[in-house]
């Protein structure tokens, strides 16, 4: 996935900032107060930005984060050997598993958010995701799976309500349950990463995983500014300034997909039909916690242009933008008030229901 939508400045402000910087003769020395580093985890580039942190401490924090993210990626991987795969195997064979504290907490939080989303964010449909060929680092090749196989998996209807977590004990009441935390683990990991940064005394930072990010503190005198990727062309759709502690997550049909006979098959599956959700091309959520924002972006993508406000309310999400198949932009007024669009959208559909 391209590491797009990094730190973004509105063109006017960018010009102004550059002018000021050059006037102060700092541009030639390149003494940017932002320390940047990146590493690869969760199938994407993780970009770190720390404002005004001495280099030795920044390097130490960056290394600690890389180590933690690499471990979390292995532990919570949906289809490679690790702790989650073991939980899945035990649940399938014996209906119960013993997790480690981190994975038990992760699963419990995923289950909670899944129930609040009416199961549209459904972290236990691993078999469906695998059937569609997305349990692979390579994009799948068509044709799509046979309708009969999809129908069988949908009928088994695994949901988070089938799983009960009590301490480290995880019990399942449906043998079809397979955890796939692809829609959630990255956000949850970012929240843990931010916690780690705070413990290291870093209070102005962004952790950005391929455009999904959480920012804390500020970029010096001004807030952090970030861009939301345009789902249909290279570049930025809109810019937003972050409050002191906020996450911005987007689920899009462009992240992982293949085309077969002119039809696009992407990686966000509607658990009710078993097919990729087709009414949305991207859903963006702003929320303090990255884990909630990640689960919510996926849930609202599946909910689509008609049902997103009700699900957003249940999830406690206050800012949403959804781009539908026709390119119309759906938003609530609070979100509209915060976005600076690159070019004025043709159609905006406002929802007062959120
Ligand atoms: P991305 O990871 O590309 O930002 P998402 O957060 O929406 O996008 O996660 C999509 C991934 O989540 C899929 O690759 C799959 O592993 C899993 N998934 C697909 N559909 C659902 C769903 N309805 N609920 C929960 N997880 C899903
Ligand atoms: Mg998600």
C-alpha cells in the first residue's frame, strides 16, 4: 500500500510556511523540527513523526516501536503462524482457547466494537476473507469464489456474540468462528504505540500506517495537519487539522482488490451477503482512539450511504465522511466543518442524523 497522505499542508498555508521558513534562512539548512522515520509492519509502511524531540531519544523510541509493531504483527496475523492462529485452531477444534493477556484484551475489544456495529465490523469472518483469496500477500486472481461456497459460509453466521472472553479463557460456541483482525489490529497497535511514546516522554507525534493514523500533541505552534486520500485518483481529497489527540482512519476499496471480467472485487466483505460491500468506495472516521476508528471505518464502509449514521451513533463516532459509488460525498455537519477540500466536491449529501 502506498504511504500516501502523510503530513499535508493546505496549499496556501504550505506556501506561507515555506516563505516564512526561507525568510528565516532555515530552509537552506533544512533544520526541520520534525524527526521522521519509517519501517514496515502490518503490510504497510509505518511513518513516525516526532516534533521537537532530541535525536537520540527519537531514535530509541523509533526502534522500540519497530520492535513492538513487528511482534504485534506476528502475534495477531490472520493467516501466518502466531498467537492468533493458535487461538483460531483451538476454537475450531475444542471450542476454547487460552490467550495471552494482550490477545485476550484485543479480542475482547474487537468483540465489543463488533456488537456495537450490529456485526458489520465482524472480526470472526476469517473463512470468508480466505475464500475470497485475501489471506495472501499477493492480490488474488479471479474468478471470484462459487456462490454456493459463499452461501454456505454466510449461513454458518459466525459472529462475535459466539465468543466469550473470561480473563484469558476464550470460548467459542460456533465452530465457524475464525478471527481475522485485518480491520482492527493496526488501529489497536497504533494506540499501544502512542502509549509507548508517552511512556518515553514523547508527547507531540504522529504514527501513520499507510494513511491511517493517530496524532498527539501539536506541530509546534500549530496543530498537526493531515491529508485524506482521494479514493479514485492520486492525491489528497481533503485536509484536516487534528485536535490534540485524534485518529483518522479510512477504509477503501482501492487498498486490496482484483478485477475479473470488468468487475472489481475488494477486501471489505459484507458479512450479511458474503460479497464485497458494493455501495461505498471509501469511509473515513475521526475518533480519539485508533482502534475504534479502524473498526468503525470498516463498519461504516459496509453500512453504506443509507445506514452509516445509525451505526456511527452506536459506535460513539462523531465525524464521518463516506464516498459512494457515484462519487457523492456523505458527511455529518461536524465533519464538514473540519475538512478543507482540495477541490469543491460535485455532490455533498449531509446527514443530520449524526
Ligand atoms: P485496511 O486494512 O485496508 O485499511 P480495513 O481496516 O477496512 O482496511 O480492513 C480490511 C480487512 O479486514 C480485510 O482485508 C479483511 O482481512 C478484514 N475484513 C473484511 N471485511 C470485514 C468486515 N466486514 N469486518 C471485519 N473485518 C473485515
Ligand atoms: Mg478498519
